[in-house]
C-alpha cells in the first residue's frame, strides 16, 4: 500500500529536457523517469494541508459549516493544488490514481476539526509544517512540469500553482477575499523563490533530488521569515502617488502635497476625474 511510489517521467519520444541532462533511462520502452517520490511522503503533504484547511474552516463558526463542509475544505486544501497542477500539465490527477489520497485528506480534515484546540496550542509547529508542505508541493509541481517538457517559466508557474492553488479555492468556497491577492506574509513568493532555485540548480547539473530539497528548504525559510518579521510585498501604487510622495518628502511643510492634489476640493472629486487630465497631458 504505502510502498507504492510516484514516478515523475516524460515520454521517451519527447526530446531530452535541458533541465534534466544525462543519459536517458527508458522504462518499458515508453517513459523516462526523472526520480521517484515515495507515496507516504506525498500523503504526508496532503494530510498536513488537510489538517490546516479543517482548522481554518472550523474557525468560521458564523458560517455554520457542518461536518461535510469542514471535510470538503480540508480536501480542497490537501488536494486542490495537486489537482490544478495535474490538469495544467494534462495528466491524470495523482489524487485519483490511488485510494489513499482521498482517505488521507478526509481523515486528516476530521482530525484537524476535532483537535482544533490541541493544534491551536501547537501553532508554531503547525506553521512550520505548513511551510514545509508549501515547499514540498512547489518542488513536486515544478518537477512534474519539467518532466512534462514545459519551459522554465511555465514550470515555475505550475510549481507555484501547486503550492497555493488549494488556498485560492478555499477562499472562494468560503466567500472570503483571496488572501493570495492581498498584502500579507509571503506565500506564493516563497514558492516562486524555491522553484526558481530548483530550476537554476538543475541547469547547473545538480541532481534533481537535491535541487528539490533545496527548493523545499528555501520555500520554508522564506515563508517562516516572512511570518516572523512581518514581511510582505508593498501595496499597489499609481505613478502619481509616487510623484506625490517625492514632492512631500522634499517639502517638509506639506504644501507641495496639497498643491499637487489641488486642495480639498480636488481630493473630494471622483477618482477618474483627477486621473483623466493627467493621462491627456
């Protein structure tokens, strides 16, 4: 059961991928395995993700989620990224290739819901495991994309989607603002940094297993440091805002900022009326 492994491979007829150099090894005359991931390792990532999803859903008591609702959210977190990854690279989803994926995600979701108070006290451990899970999903997604013959940039994209896809679907199902698109601790950026390192290491002929380990470590480190120190990407700013900031910095009295915005009357005007004249000029 748990000795079954996942082979990441590409068709032997496909041209050799520059990110996985070396002699071809044809399996059954049809595929070229890159490396083998133990099933238990993949299920561990799925289980941790499902526990996190159930804990997240259980906090929204005002939504009155029943047991099935909590289980579904856990399934979405545990399996959503992998499903999106496999659909993007046109493969049968790994979650549908074995009974253990759905059973593990469902069981872990119920455990996360029932032991919510216990896991809440272990918040630091849960955050660390969550960061590790992001790294594992990112590395696996990137490796699968490379095995499918995708170029470097799409491979990074697939790795990031694999890491964060479940959280996007979760927020949509709970009718929440999509956390990925708002200011907060780095999540997709951590996965992106890890996958970029992985591809760069593979370009330097580093074995893919060690490149994947580096991806997990970098993703985990960036994620944990962003949580610890409150790192986040800056909010979006229009070009006029940057110009206003520069004028304000050069004028301690603040008069330049008032002149730039046209005073209180102009600030009270609608946004597009202030923006359109600048574009025309």
